[in-house]
C-alpha cells in the first residue's frame, strides 16, 4: 500500500468507526448493525457475520452482540428447528411475505462459526462461545437433516436469496427466467417463489420434484465447510475434543464432495434432482478456496482464471466476468464488485498459498473503497460506487488490511 493509500485508509478507518456507530440499533435488549439505513433496516444473517468480523478490530464487544442478536430468532420447533433465518424483523413486518412477523423462513451462508472464532482470536471469550456453540450445532444439524435429501454431503438452496447473490445469472435458468428480462421481472420472480416455499412447507425434495428452485452450489457449501472447521476450533476451545474431531471429519466430507461433484471437469453448480450442471461462469466459484474445497491442481487452475483480464479488472473481482453476455455492472449482482466476495476470495488465496496475489487484491480493494466510499457494490472497471450508501459491510476491508499489516 502506498503512503497516499495509507493516508486515505486512515481517513477511511475513522469514517468507518463513525458509520458503524451511526448504523447501530438497540432493540429488545439486543444490538445489531443495519446494513444500510433506509435501504436495509432489518438484520441479515451474513451481513451480521461480516459486521462482526470488521468489529473485532474496532469494538469486539459489539462484534459479540452482533452474533448473539442474529441467532436470537433461531427456529425452535417444527421441521425447520435449528435453522437461523436470513432476516430478523425486529420491528415486525414480515408477516405478509413470510407468514412470520419477526423473521424469514429461509437462511443464508453459514458464517457464524467463522465469525465467532475470528472474534475470539482477537477478544477471547469462552462464555460467549459457550452460548453460541449449541446454537451453531443445531444450525448445522438442521442443514444435514433438512437440506441434504440425497445425502451427498452437499446442502441445497431453495431460494436465490439464500446464496446472498440474489440475482446472479447463475439462477436464471433455475428461476425459469427468459434469456433477457428487466430487473423488475427477476425481483417479482423471487418474491413469488416465497409463496411457493410456503405452499410446499420449505421441503427441498417436494420443491425439486415439482420443478422449483433447488440448487447445490460451490460457494455455499465451501462457506459451510469453513464454518464446520471453525466449529471444530470452538469445540476444542470449550474442551470437547470428540465434538471437535467430528466437525473436522464433517468438513472434510463436504470438501471432498465439492471436489468430486462440483469442481470436475470445471467448476459448476447442480440444479434439481437430475443434478443438471449450471455452467455459468461466476466469481462464486473462487470461493471454493475459502472452504478448502479444491485440490491443489484445481486451485491452480482457479487462480489462473482469476488473473485473466475479464476477472482481474481495474477493481476486481466482478461477480460475472466482463466477457460474459450477462455482464451488466449497473445491475444488482450482474457483474459488480462486492466487498464480501473479495474478502472470501482474499482469504481463500491465503489459504492456498498465494499471498502476493491476495495482497494485490487487498490493495485494489482498499483503493476502490477509499475512492468510492461505503457503497453496497461497485463498478469493476470505473470504480463507481453503486447500490445503497452507508453500507456497513464495506468495513470488511479493515480485516483484509489488518491481516496485511500483521
């Protein structure tokens, strides 16, 4: 990082502290951080995990509060007992869409174990880990029981919102969208699908049998593998060696399943009971590295692909390569640069022994954020800030820079 970049980063860090403080909410004895005021007022699962990871360098106590609050609406009974919902409506308002006033009925990438362990490494607190551990255990048990109907160690998603990458071109075919459609049509289709989920009781097998969205993805399963590894670390820290070895073994099963089913002959996702390959080129494939879900040979090929000009842009990493016919960087998840994706890819590169490339990604991300500010996503070529402003998860940059300095 240049001296000029360091100065900009110092200014940005100060602004980040102010932003996160202004986005905090205290309600019903809990604290959480709004992703973006006026645009995203509720609490989202993976947003809160990302917030906690950033907070560990600024306000560790708030990091713990973020994780405890987002788990407070974990489902307690019924077929989906153990699921942690992707949205918490602290002020109500979810009834019309979800048939529950205070929460959604789907989930998001399971990063809570990862976030909790990372916070613990900076601000050790076994008592907080002890509170979270049974909740995370129930969450991952729910995945095995409810979202792996074919028992191949790969969990399936029943809605694009569960991936976090809501309107990625990866989902167009599974959502039965035409080749070209306005963004409003995609939004309407995703909202309509919630009604279908309610009708089928959120049963992935019943949904798949009826031809609705059911997809096994590289990125979600890779994130889950990393979370299982983190859960093993937490169990060991709590003096539960048997649990720890069990979680590690389960992580390996997920990693091997991704390598065998989703990475050969090239990275792809699988749709439906027939497991039809989704071969749409996407930056989500690189997240396999984050979860240790690639062989060394597979990782080498992925890193080569990442460095091609259509991914390694002026401000990487676009979610769709700029060579893709669906590349539309002004549209939501259609080829923009997202800080959470960069953070996941950055850590994946470090995991597989590519520190120089990881450092370059951190530097480019720093330049981007310091230039464009706290935005939801960015144009990968011009660096223009897009989407919501005052976006809290932009703070993930501080974790990348902290790792660079350390």
